[in-house]
C-alpha cells in the first residue's frame, strides 16, 4: 500500500510541475502529502503521513500553514486546514 502512495505522489508531482526533494524515495509514503506553495516551483514536503491527526499536528507547528496544500492520495482530494484541529475534504485531485 505505501509503495502505491509513493508512486501516485511522484506521478502527481511530475504531472503538476511540483519539485520532489532528494531523499523522498528513501521513506515509505503515507496517504497524506503536503506541498509548499512558497517555493518556486512548488515543492513536495519530504514527510508524508498516514493519519489526519499527524498532518494536523505538523500544520500546528508552522507559522504560516496557509501556504501548504495537503493532498489525500487515498480519497484523491485536496484537504483544507481549519486552522485549529481538523482537515476538511475539498476539491478532487487534478491529473
């Protein structure tokens, strides 16, 4: 399962022009991935997560989480962060 997420994430990033950091291939990939929109081109954050709570925990540590897009590769959708304690399903993934 984790290998299929990795393949899906890499394919999505390639199609959308998102930079994949060196070393991403060294770790198992969870269903949730994050894209840093402050980078040019946008850049995949090397850590992925298996649980929404882990993503929320990560986003709560950031000063500006609004520049991060969360993608759910199991349900094939973007997620929005409430700014507090939860994620909400948003638009379907393009590509």
